[in-house]
């Protein structure tokens, strides 16, 4: 990537934006051992090519976030933030039609790769929009920060969760941040003003041990079964509430039993057993009430039953970004000019935006992907070249509207 040429270089007949996107997709930032160093080196060269100052922010000895800055003419104004995460989820290569890290482009323009939707396109679209604007001689009034985060796919503990506590974050003076959304298989863009908080619930039951040929009273398994049954009954009631009231997934609590643990062999009643659940709680639900239910079910099961939440998940402040004011109205104006329908809702999963909102910074999740199946975390994830480039154009207009002309 030459530093002297703002236009960059690209294979014949392929836009430079698409080339950089495919290069980024080939970096294996896949869990459980993401190549963050490879991504950082790529982004250093990329920032140099587009002539943007860059900071590499260590989060842990092996994990660093990357921040590019496009300086505005009035740094006193609250800045525009554009965030994306570098990491991607694991793959099952045998179930893919192409190598998930080759970024193969099919004859129809589909680019197949892990991260093709979630969420490497956005990071490149941000930078390519800046490239286009700089080439056209346009410059912003507000500072524009392009942020590349770590570990979003595993909860952001070593990522945005720590970054929002730093002095660097405070110095950025962010007024609004745009983050990821979900592709829309129909026309228009999904936009998210809130999201469900992840609760990774661990229920542990203890009890007497003995030979499994007996009816041992109050065993760990019997007590754990009571709690599991109550949780799954609650799951069924929330699913019914969603269907009966025609609610979106982001408006109800989802719950799935994902991990079971305990036991040593068939004929031994174990002293302890555990069950782990992925629960997603919308900001419209009372944390206190839901925790109270779980506590009651554990108490009903008997002595020796407890629960906890893994890592930084669990009950926490989980606000909504208001769909009003200059930032939201600016997004609406861009969509109107582009004849692009917007569909606001609560994000059904979790993103880095929850930490931004908890820090008092409005954040809206929007991936400019329409008429495309949602393949987040799925096999054969892809994005069409034309759809990707449409997203670059979207961010050109968004930056001109939200960052203001200098």
C-alpha cells in the first residue's frame, strides 16, 4: 500500500475499496486465536495510504485496538465515531463452499468469507468513504474517529468494555457513534437504537452422593432439574408472547440452555452439577424482577443451589439511544435523500454499543446491507461487491451530513 498515492492501487477492473475489503477478510482474526497483530499491521498501512493519523491502543499484551482520526476544523464540537470489531467467529471449513479466508469473488460479484457481513465491511467502508471525500477536497467540521475493536465476538471484556474507561476515550469527545447492525433480506436498512443485554447464567446445584442404583433424596441432579424446568417454561412463555403480540425478537427475553456439566461415571450420583444458559434481556425488562425470578426458582429447588453470571455479563445499565435530536435526524435526512427505508428496532443480540450507551454516548447500529440474507455466524457468509460499494456511498453521505462541512 503506497503512502504517497491517496487513490491506492488495485487489480484491473476491481475498485480499490473492494481490494482492501478482500485483503482485510483474508486476515485470520478468528477465535480462539485471532491474528490481531496481522490486522493492526494491515490497518497501519491502510491509514498511511489514506493519510490518516493512527493510534494503536494496547488493551492486553496481545490485544490492541486501532483508532484513526480525521481531524475536523472545529475540534470543540462533539465528534462522530465510526466503530467496527476486527474479530470474527470460528468456522467449520468442511461446510463452506469456498475457503472461508480466501475472500473468493464469484462471477456474480458475491465475496465469500468469514466476516463478509460481520463485520469487516463496515471498517473498510468507513475508510473508503473518507478516501472519496478527501479526494473530492471535502473536509469535516467535527473530528471523525474510526475505531477498530477487539474481542466483540466473545463479550468485549478485552475490548470496548475496557476502552470506555480510558482517558483516550474521554479525550475523543464523542457525540455519537455508529456501529454494526443486521442485514435486511428486503429493501431498506435495519437500524438499532438499543440492544438486549447478554446474561450468561450459571446455575450450580450440590447434593449428597452415592450409588446410582438408589433413590438418593435431594441429589444435585434433581434440584438442578427444577431450576432448568422453570427456566425453560419461562422461555416458552416469552416465545409465545412474541408470536401472540407480533413482537420483534429484540423486544422479548430469549433463553437457551447451552452447556451442561457434572458427573464422573454412570453409576455415581455426583456431588455437583451445573447448567449454563445464554439469556438476552431487552432494556424494557426489569433486571430486578428477572433476577428475583431466578433467585426464587433456585430457592424452591432446595439448599445448595446457587447462580452467578459469567464475566461481565448479567444485570447492568442498558440504555436506549433516543430517536430524536441532530444525530438521529441527520441519519433520517440521509436515508430520505437516498430513498432508503429505515426500520428502527432493538438489536436482538449484543454489540459494543451497549458500553457506549452506558457511558452516555448515543450509538446507532446500522450495517448498510439490504436485499441480502442474514448470514451472521453462518456457513458461506457473503456480501455482494455492489452491495458493499453501495455501503461506501452511504457513509460518504452520512459523514457529510453528521460531521458537517468545514
